[in-house]
C-alpha cells in the first residue's frame, strides 16, 4: 500500500484538539442542592455509560477522512510483452554424402547430419552460446532426391527437434540425390502459406539451407527458386558443410562385409549457394567443422533478431473510494466507513442518546 498525498497526515496533529473539544466536560447551568451524595450512589444507566460513543464515532470519522484525503492506493504491476517473431524454415540435406565423418561432437568423429542435429537443436531451443528462438515459428524440411516437409512452422520446438533427431541419411539409391531447388521452393511455399493461417502477418521470413553437395535432382533450379523467394520477400541463408577436397566416408568392404573408412573426393557448388543468398539479400557461409558450424548459427542468430517490446504499467486501486481485501475479507472504501460513522453518530444523537435541553 502507498499514499498519493501523504502530506494530509499532518492533519492528524489536530486530532488531539478535536478529541479534547469533544470529551472535555461542558459547563452547564445547575440548580443548587444541599448534597449530591445520594445521586452519586445511584448506578449509571446504560445510556449514561454510552454517552461517550458519539464523540468516539466523530473522532473515528475524522480519522477515516484524513486517511482518505491521503489517497491510499494499492498498486499491481503488470507487464505486457508484444513480440514480433520471425518465421524460419530449417532446410537440411540428408543425402548419402552426409555420411562423411569429418565432424566431431564431444571429441568423437560423427557424420555430418549428426553434427547438424546437435547444432540446429541448440539454435532452436538454446544451448551453449545460442539463446534459442523461443518466440519464432520454426519449420523443418529434409531433402535428398526430393524434399519432405517434416514439420510446418511451429512454436512447438520440442516436437520440431524430435523430428529433426529422427531424420536419417538416405540409404536407398532411388531416393538419393540433392534437390536444392525443390527444397527451397517447398520452404518458400510453407512460409508464404503462413499469411493465410496467422491472424497477423509475419514481418520477417527466412530460410536456412544447409547442404554438402550440388543440385543434381528435382524439378526446379536453385537460382529459379531463389528468385521466387525474393519476390515473396523471403531471405535465404545458405551453408555449405564439409571439408574441402576429400572427406572420410564409411563404405562397406565387398569382400569382408565390414564398414571401413575411405577418403573420397567431395564437391560443394559454392557459386550457386552464394548466388542464392545474394539474390534474396541473405548470406553464404562455409562450415568445415562443428565449431565453425556453431559460429555460423550464432551469427545468423545475431543477424535475425526477434523484436520484443515489453510495456510495464501499474494498475492502482484507490482504497479511499474502492473496496479492498484483507486476509480474504472485503473491506469497504475508507470514505464509506467515514460516512457510516458520521451517520451512526447522528442517529444516536437524535434517538437513544438524545440530550434534553
């Protein structure tokens, strides 16, 4: 509780004067009598004993009025957060070449997709230096020879990360390939459809495309898909993953049947990935290990900030004119209490405690 005008409490200094004025004996005209001993022996009536009550009610009313003038108030602070989120499509390559073991997680060699799952999960839900994209709609598309929409843009990030962790590298040759153009096109379609689903138009839409190869499958060329994204106002960040030149790849020995590691040549179409990013006003990155991949997602995290406006305000309850609760009981407004006390005083003085003059 606080008081808006506490200076009114200075009026309390006048309260003793009011009390003295009300309770001081009054000089009344008297009739001479030889002795008052007999009157003093009489037992006072209830009415006589309650003679002080009107004065006490008056003091109580004056006290309540002074407190009311000081404007006691109870404030409840509230915060309203207005978030302008970003819609993000995570587009992840799961083609056969993602089996290359040129990344490490916690000191152990892992394939590229496993490393990507680790970093992307932190990017979405937070971890290490990544704060997470809690206010953003995030969707997932996985692609190889064709593109699959695993999850639409959603705020259920736990489900999205679960779907990402269940994504596997293709093993069937008929499904293998790298359909970069189709994957971008599907991401653009998913993001563009948000305007029909959301009550408010999403202000910013981005695609984060991660691949380790060259476009060699699908219906649409990456540049065409990028031009489509640019017309829709969608920005694309492209990431080329993998070492340059050669990469360790697990292969099955045809004679022993065991899986062995062989160094195979790798190639990433960096020119196309750079053009795709430039057309949409995004940026191209190259990740050759887990550390550089984490730094890339950290940089994207900084580039694509979610706008959050927090408004703080206090809702005041004016206790002088509004009821309030104390330990679960509702207490009337202070000025209403003062009015009741004055009304009770007037009623008593005009009825039961009326003085005969």
